[in-house]
């Protein structure tokens, strides 16, 4: 990828999310837990993207079809995410630029525009998953037709506007509250599913079948795309700058702890979805449960708990609403960072959401629930194919001492990051080869 030399900026860049920039106070003399508490929040906003409705579709299909075998993919994807989000933290805090701004500064304009278009494609794919997940949840809970549920998601624009008026910290608390609700729902499901602990532990060890079995590989790539999401790298490198920090080393350390803990919660939820599907469906011989609607209908009778299906749908609705918040922020950051173009939040959100609503409405009108779930899985494959175009610039920038100064990635972290990038690219090429 051609580039021009990175030079330190002559002036401080205009930040993305300018209204929230440096808006959260960090006590100057804070140490230990008190200092860490000031940094808690951005990691949980990022973690939302790791458990959105797209994850549900791939995890349910994977657990139903292959039991616990794809748990290793969930684990490896989550470990990759922890490393990549830590790099995003470094970039945002050390350079004062988010990933989109760094791409605009570092690459020739045609390359930067190409990366912007790919980032927008990823955001639309993610938004598509949010639209479909929310619509499916509304249908399961209230019987609302899918097409009407898809149309109703346009109102999410006003939810975002209302939340942002109360400040960034309140937005974070709203997201954390929904995450706790989702985690509680799946703790309930796990308790009643009673999975085989030995089989769960065995599923955390990768097998060669993941690469050699085309159907398993397709779902593995979907899980990877649903877990390590490109827009989260842009999002995280920007929202860590909402803290009014002075000590960069302290900021990097605490923000990394924040994201690692939050992604640990994301792993629990993603693993729980797959484990519940494996325990409830695969072990009972139902290897064909790939639709979220089918999972909802079968959970209560197969677990023998009347509330299991309702709890499942409530968690899905919370997941869709949470993902809406972070998708909006990521879209705003990408547009402002790459193009330096500032649109009202409602306009930016409405454009992105309409780009997701139109194909979603057409698919559900033509194919119903089955088409909606297939589109959910496909959207995650698209995200995985977009991922290298965000990961490679991120790894390069954080290794550059001119841009990062003393916070440039050490040799071991560079080696690990490039290994992760090569793994993602290799899996994507393998999938494309098999599809072709």
C-alpha cells in the first residue's frame, strides 16, 4: 500500500466527536482504582460490536451444526480483538489521531478514499445486522412483521440524539447497563442448558476440520467477522480521547485494561450463545437450527423452561439497541476522520440506516425469516473481508516511531500483530478460494 512519510503534525488535529473530546475528567493525582475508574467506559462501547446480532446468527448456526467445535474460533477471535483494540488505544492516545485521521494524513488521497469506502461498506454491513437483529427481536416479542420492524429501526436515530444530549459518560452507562442485561440473560440460559463441561473445554482447542470442512470454515470466517469488527478499530482510537488525560503512559495502561476486561465480557456472551445452541440443539440431534426465530421457538420446549425463549429475545433486542449506539459513533468518526466532513448526527445516522434498511426490507419481504438470517451471516462475511484494510494500517502506524514516539509497538507486539493480520488475510483468501 503506497504511502508518504509520516511527519509530526504542525498543529493539533481537529478531533472527531468534537463535543465529547476531553470531556471526561481524569483526576490529576489519581492512582490505582481511582485512576482506572476514570478510564472505564470506552472499552465497553467497543465490546458492544463484539456481541451484536451478527454474532448471534453465526454462533447459533455454529453451535447447532458443529456442537462446541467452533468455541476455539470464538476464543482466538477474542484474543485477536484484545490485541488489536490495545493497538487502537495506543494510536489514539499517543498520536492524538484516530485511525481514520491517520489514514488521511499518511496515505495518498486516492488510497485514503478507497479505505474510506471500504470502512463505510463495513459500517453498512454492521448496520444491516443491527437492523435485522432488532426487527427479529420485535417480531419474536410482539409479533410485529419483519418488514415493519425493519422500518421501525429508523427511529433509532432519535434514541442516539437523546442519549448524546446527556454527555458521553451517560452514554457509556446506558451501554454498560444493557451489556449487564445481556450477560444476565445468558447466565440464565447457560444455567438451564447445563452444557457438558468437558466438551466445552475440548471445544476451546482448535482442530484441522475448521479449515478443511468448507461449511465449518464458512461459519468460522463469519464468527471472525462478527467478532473482530473493522469499525471498532476506528471507533476505539477516537473515543479513548474523550478522557482529559495528562499522563499518556497511565492513559494507555488504564484504557488497555478497560478494553481487555470489556472484551472478556464479550467472550463470555459469544461463547454462551454458541454453548447454549450446542447444548440445546446439537446434542439433541437438531443440527439444522440456523435461524434465530427457530432458536427462539425451540429453546423453551428443549430446555424445559417457559421463560427461556422470552429471555433470549430480550437479550437480542438489547444487543440490537446497543449496537445502534456504537454504529452511529463509528460512522461519524469514519466520515469526519477520512473526509473532514461534518454532518449533523441525525443526518449521518439516517443515511447509514437507510442504506441498511432498503436491502433488509427487500430480503425479508422476498424470503422472510430464512432470508433475514442468511443475510445476517453474509453481512459478517463481508465484515471479515473488510478487516485487513483496517488492521494493516493500524499495525503499521503503531509501529512507526515518528508518529508514536516512545509508545511505538515493541518488537514482540509488532510480531504478534503481524501474525494476527496474516491469519485474518489467510483465512479470508482460503474462503474466497473455496467459494470460487
